[in-house]
C-alpha cells in the first residue's frame, strides 16, 4: 500500500510537470488530457464528466487521481481534442476538422441554437463575411437554462434584442485562450460593453464568469469558443449592486460604516461574499450595534468578505485557500453545483458579475477573529475554562474596552481534582491564566515576564518547536481578537513560588542529593537567582550504599562535583519544549551533554515526574544517578562504588585517571551594599580569622547592591571575594 501511494505521488508530480513550456494553463490542461488518452489513438482527449450531469472537464492531475470534481464522482470519456475529428474505421481522431467561417463553425462545435439565432437575427451575413471575430457561443444547454422570460424577450425581438445579445458575445478580433490573460478586459461588439476574463491555474478560463467548455475552434474569419451560459451586459460596479439590492441593505450599511464602499466603486478585481439581510439577523443580539461604533472592527468584518481577486463559481473544482482583505484566510470550495465557504454550504446565488469583480450572495455573516472579543475566540476544546471564567465572575472584568490575553487550558487539564477545588482557590487559578495586556504569539520572546490578573509574573520560554509559559506549552490555535488574544495551553499553568532548593527540601524525596550538594559546596546553585534545569535523583537512587560508601563518595571533592554537576544544565528546559522524535542535547554544568527526549528520558533513564517549576529553574525527577558515559574512573574503590550505584551504562576504568577541578564561576558567592545611614560598607562574607583586612577601595553614592571583587587584602595578599 505504501509503495502504491509513493508511485501515485510520483505520477502526480510527473504529470503535473508536463507542459512546462511557455503556454497557458488551459493549453497545459488540454495537453495533459491528450496524454491521458494516448492509448485511445491520436488527438484524443480524456474528459471527466460529473455523474448525473452534462458537465465535462479536461482532466487535471488532481481530478484524474481523485476521480471526483467538487466532491462528486466522475466518469472518464474520450473525445476528439479541439480541432480534430474521427474518421470511420480509424482509431482516435486522425482528421483535422474542416475550417469554415464563424457561422459554419458553430455547427461543427454543435452550438446549433446559437447558429440558429445568428440566422434569424440577421447576424449570419456578418459572421460569414470578412473580418476577424471571436464568438463566445452559448451551448444548447446554456440557452435551455436561460430564464424563460428573458429568452422569450430575446426571441420576440430578434432584430434588436437578440442581435444585440449575440453581439455582446463577440469581440472584433481573434482571441485564443492563450490571449485571455487573467483579469483581462476587452470591449465587446455591443455598445462597447466590457467582457471580463479570468484564466485560472487549474486551466479554467471564464468570460464574465461563464466557463469556456470547448475552446479555440479556429474559423476562417475568427475563432469560436463554446461557453456554458448566456452572458448579459455588465454596467454596474460592486458598489452599485450593493446600493440597489434591497436584500443587501445591512451589508451595504456595514460597508459604508467601514469606509470600504468607495473602494468597491473603483476599478479593480474583487470577489465579495455578500451576506443577505437575513444573514445579519442570525447574529447574536446587539453584536452588530456594538461593532458599528468601532470602525476598526466593522472594517475587519467587511474586509473578511472581500478577496482581491476574482473567483468565479465555475472555476472552483476543489477547496482552495484565499487570503481576504482583512488578512486572514478563508477556504472556497464546492459541493456539486454549490459553492462552500470554510466548508459550509452558504452561497445562495453565485457569479453576479460587476465591472470590477464578482459578488456571491451568502446566508451567513463571516465573522473573523479580529471582529470578535477575546471570550468569543474560545473554541470547543477550551469550554471548561470559559464556563468557569463566567461562573466565577471574572467575565465582568473582561469587557470590550479592556485589552487582555487568555491562556486557555484545554478541557482535559481540568481534572476532577481541580474541579473540586474551593471556589476562591479556583478563581485564583483562573486569574493566573489571564494577562493584563494583549500579547500576540509574535510578540513573545524568551525570558519575557507576563503579568497576570492576579499580579503574578509568568516566564516565557521559547524553544525550537514550542512556546511555553511556565510549565505549560501552547498548542495550535492561537487567535487574535478585537481586544486581545487567546492562546491554547496544553495544561494548567503552575507559577513557581519556591526556589529549587526550597522545593527539593519541601518535597522530602531528595535528602541525600541535597546533602551531597551541600558537601560539594554546590548548594547555592539551587538557591541563587538564575535559570537551571536539574535532574534530581531521589533517595531511592542511592539504595544499597553504606555509610562507608557515602564517606568514599564525599572524600573526592572533584569527583563528587563532577557527578552532581552532570545533573544540572543552564537554562530551563521543560518537557513540552523538547522536540519530539529526536535527541535533545543539553549542555550540563559538568561540561558534557545530557541526551534528553520528550518521552521524557535522559540518557535513556526514565523521568517519572517532570516540570516541577521553581523560581530559578525546573526540576525533573530521576530514580538513578546520572554519569557521563565517556568519562572514566581512575580509582578502583570509586569505580566499584559507581558500578553499584549506576547500572544503566558501563563505566570505564582507566588506572590513574583523576577528575579535573571544575571552576564554580556560575555560583554568585558574595554581595555587598552600602548603608547610607552609617556611611560604611557592609560585606556579606565571613573572612577567616585571624585576618588583617585593609579597605583599599571605597564605593560611594552607589545606590544598589553590587558584586564587590578585589578590594581587600588578607594577610598581605589581594584576594577575590
């Protein structure tokens, strides 16, 4: 199955690369259809017809392999490519179609109704005579689909109405599909009325949103293109349509309030999805009145219905994403003959052609995130959070004029234990998930401090593939509203209120680790300000060690520091910030790398308890002591001890190897400050006695705490303190 999928992908890529020469998208699709049908003989094109309809399309790579168009199954037909015809008893379409004048060519392409109307309207002599014409001939089915009253009006006045209508389908020069560039406009032969072309990447070519279904049938005096509908003269701009259509009063009012209406009256190439009045009535009570007073919000709403390109309904063969004038995307697709927007059938009427674009009427108002308040951005996966915000009275503080950011945990984060918490405590938890300012995803940076509604500061951690706030990481779905932003969090945020040392002490599982850190003179790392990651071994990790073993371990200070510092790394690395599927290398304070993955394992050792946040770092719990795999041991007694202590790797013995001293430059030992009331300098260190201390430098008018170094002499030597 996998091989089949790979082969299919290769074939799609190969067929889509065919026709890369400088030709139009239409020509490329015809070439592709010809290649698809080459087994049927020369000059045969593969067509795909939507089952249950007469709608046929030249095959494209996507449609060929999907076997459907607009979600409907298709069947493959083989027909002569444009300009060729069959000969009895021969394979394929070996004969070149005879070339005739435009009138005769109408019969060749089976546009017999258009041919008949050309005859009765006295157009025949013109299109049989001298000149160079392009005729967009409606198919017989197109005439049958025309509104009966309109068709009756045309045929009842053949010399004027029908003649003018046919002239509107003509251009006074030859235009092949390759000449019909996207957004091209030309003057028709009726009263200088415009014809508006669009040439799409999927090979569809439209004129006034009518699809060319059989193109480039060359005549002696021009060319004929068969189209799928009868087109009518276009004189109004999009603005004109909005102003005169009573069903669009609400949208027209909104467009006027947004300042967009003038733009829609100017030349351009636009698509407007215009909600009807009934669509606006479906909005929540008071919503429209509220946003009408905010020009930015109403502009966002209206612009979300506008594309800066013309998207005719007949050009849509599958879902495609388009950027709106508001800046965010919508998906335009189709389901049979119906257009869809964001996957929903909502288009009531399509392809109202204007001089500067096209209008599609829809029965729902499209509301972008930028036109919503932040609380309206909450999705289905965060409903427990929004419900509790309302129930506990926090929603009142989040009005439309207040800017804030929601850090909304997913529903799974609210366990039964959390939900049974006292309401006052639960309210405090929720306040820690609401920021006082609007902070978008692009504004976050590593080390940033965010103030919550409760006044606490939350730290931001930026990783290669994740953005995290304290212990919680963001999931997909960040949104920006009119008065703030929402970020979806994978768990509840637990702000730190203890240092790593305080947390390890209060936990009770790390007495031995703390004792060894104190013996090694490393305890201050766990107490001082900073950002560290600690893989802290529990007391169980030291099971089986005797008092003599501990004495041996403590006897070599460099060895002890080497082992302990291998459990610490600079920077805060939480589980959610680790990249999945790869090994993350963390540089330990000992100097070699820790190998961590997001399972979470470190050096293949399981981490049963992770993300214990502290004010100066994060603690991950391990049940064994860690040791650098490539670091040998040079003492036999220590080697035997470590073999008993560490079993997940094979420790190497190298006789005579000694551990090097690790500079403890990461420990902030001493601070000094000036007491202005006494005018003297207080030193935060006890010097050994007896000592002669001579002050050699005096700091004056220094208003903040500072590190004081190389200012004392002890027993005649200058020393760093």
